[in-house]
C-alpha cells in the first residue's frame, strides 16, 4: 500500500483510499489512534497478545472520557507491521517509547492489558521518564522472589495503595528500583475513580 508522509508521520492508504494513522518507528510502521480531548491527561494503552485497537473501542471510549488516550497495534498485531523475526517484550517496550516520542507524548500514565502489562512494566523499568503512572491489568512479571506489596510499601517515603502481591527482590539495585516504582505507583485514581 502506498505511503504518504505528512509532517514526519506516515499515512498508509488502504485499498479504499482511507488514510489510517501510522508512523515509522524502530524499523517498522506502527498503527496508532488518539481518543479523548487534546488537553486531557495523557494515557497510553498497550494491548495484549494479538489484540488490536479495533477490538477494544468501547474500552477506549470510556477511557477517553477523562484522558487523552494513545492506543496502538503492537508489533505483529492488527495494522502494524509483522516482521518475520522473533519479538521480545523489551523490543515492544522500545517500540512503545519510540511511538510516544514520535507522536509528541513523551510522558504518560501507561495501562497495559495482559501481555501489554508485561510491555508496560518493561517500559517503566527501561525508560522510567516516560511513565507517570503504571497500571497493570490481568498480567504478571517474572522476578526471583515474591514479596507482599504491603511489605514494600512500608519502606520510608512509600505510600501504601493496598495489599497486592507484587513480584520483587530487595537484593539488587535493579529490583530495588522496580520495587520502589511498583510501591509508589498511584493507580488508585484509575481503580477507584478518585479525582486527579
């Protein structure tokens, strides 16, 4: 399909000459959508395995009531390129960070669903400057030792948001950073509808 370039953003023409928002990042063309008012707080929604944004429109509409939502098809899904090579979670986190920069949303709350939660966690650990809040839904992470969230949040300077089992290990600098990030993540706003 032919591509048109418009101000640094590529637009792919479909068979019906409809222009869909795509952008070239990390060597692939990614499909993305914005939902919500431009002045609303930014939120990046990361889909799960093989899920594309066309399948979550009702959810995006609800999120757009209070946020400027950036949603996209991950590498290998929907209308984003499908390179014939292995994909990794850190690779898809790098795609997300590059997309955020390319569309002018350098920092946002990040909501990851299922595999998207693994990508969101990797994004927060690899590029913490891009994540203002981390919301993980129906997901998991792999770390050596399980520690109760309430134990992590009891550390000085950490606010408790609830007693949720998180994966963490206090033995290395990287996992201490991960523990701090997870313990101070203010997801209660989104989970309980509190005003921001």
